[in-house]
C-alpha cells in the first residue's frame, strides 16, 4: 500500500517515491504546505564510532527524473547537543538504499542516551532539488568578475 502525505499527486506534479522498510517508518512530510523541507523522522539509531550516530529513517527514496536530494539539519537541532556530521548530505538520484542521517554529538559524555532520546523525533529535513547537468571543460583563463580572486572576508563583515 502506498501513502502520500498530502493526498494523490496532481497532474504534472513531480512524485517522490518512498519505500517504507518497516511499518513504523514515517513518510517525509512538510509541517506547512509552503515549507521547503520535508521532515525526516528517526526510526532507530546505531553508533558509528564514539559520539557519531547513524539515525535510520527506515525509508528508501526514488526521486523524480532530473532531481536529487539534500539532507539538512532542522533549525530545532540547535536545542540538542547534536549537529549534522557532514553539514549537507547529498542523495544521488540513483541511490536506493536506506536513508540514514548521521549526527555528531557535541555534549559531554558519549551521547548514547541522548541519541536514543531522538528516536521517534524529526531530526533533519529533506530538500528535493533539480539536478543541473553541466559539461566540465578545462580552460587557460577565466572571465573577470567584480570580486576577482577575493576570498574569505574580502567583502567585509
């Protein structure tokens, strides 16, 4: 049985296909219709190494043609002692494995009890983005720009 969080797709609307591996897995859902991200809920957690935890959503995804996914932290993650381990997680369009969100514990201690407390909560958000195909071409010079080679801090504070 397939469930859609906001009903059946409209004609011409892109469809994110979601496979639930377990009955308790929660479909990605937006809190508000105009939100950018779909909240991801932790189904279970496993320690990867000290203070680093993989939260399993129990889901696998199939993106609409021409799309990929980005996993970003929810703003409320600041209320915990966790942060997304790799800042942004990219989900390639051909990946069909289970979606896991890796969080790093920044508090005191090992974080196992705190990680377990996050199971069943919304821990991250999924953004579906268009994939822009580009051709990589080596050149001997780049066009100039107003910024030029100015790097970190070059535009002021």
